[in-house]
C-alpha cells in the first residue's frame, strides 16, 4: 500500500475511534444523569419518610401524655373545697398550703397545654357545639331544653394534631324533651 492509502485508512480508523468514544461518552453522561435523578428521587422519598416518621412519633407521644393530662384535670375537677373551721394560725397555714398546691397543679396543666400547643395539638371544642361524629363521641344522651344533638357536657377532652383527630371528645348530648 502506498503512503496515502495508509493515511486514509488511519483517518478512517481514527474517525471510527472518535465516533465510538463520543458514543461511549454520551452513554456515560446519560447513565450519570439517570443516576443523579434517581438519587434526587431517593432523597425526596427519604425526607418524606422521615417527616412521616416524625409525625407518627409525635402522635404516639401525645397519645401517651393525654392520660396524665386527663388525670390532672379530673383531680382538679373533684378537688375538695377547703373549709376554714377556725381562726387558728394552724388553719391559716394549711389554707395557704392548699392554695399553693392548687396554683401548682394549675401551673402544671398550663405547662402541659402550652407544650401540646407548641407541638401542634389543639383541644376540640365541645360544650355548646352541635355534635359532630368526626370530632365527638357521644357517651350519653339526656333530656334537655337545648336543641337535639347539642353537647351539654364534656366528659373527656378530645384533641387533634395538625388537623387530624387523635382522640375524639367524649360528650353528653341533649335530647329535646317531649311535651
């Protein structure tokens, strides 16, 4: 072969190698782009899973705290009234301790309410409202002058977290007296 033919064959071979390299580069770039997109999707999925896990943990935590909150509220509801049966200094000391105790218990309740509120927990309004099975659980029905289905007593507070009911209010609803 002459020198010109060899150079032509060399150029054709170089062009083929260049085309192959460009094809390989394009394939590698496409694979890299797919991998990068898959990784972004994975990160978004993980963030959503973590957010869901945090919300679930918050719901469980709140659900575990509610019985303690209920107990404190019940204790205050059924707390005996202090009757001063004398003017002695001993009774005055006891009366002051009793008042301090009441203030302390109310303070604990306020702290719990504030903490729950900061976590996104809201008490469900009940007394005086119309019964709504999405937010209330009717435990008892009593005859009353109020309209049918009006909540006249709340037996246990209900709560919602981020718009989702985690515990409905247990309520007594009215049933119109028949004349």
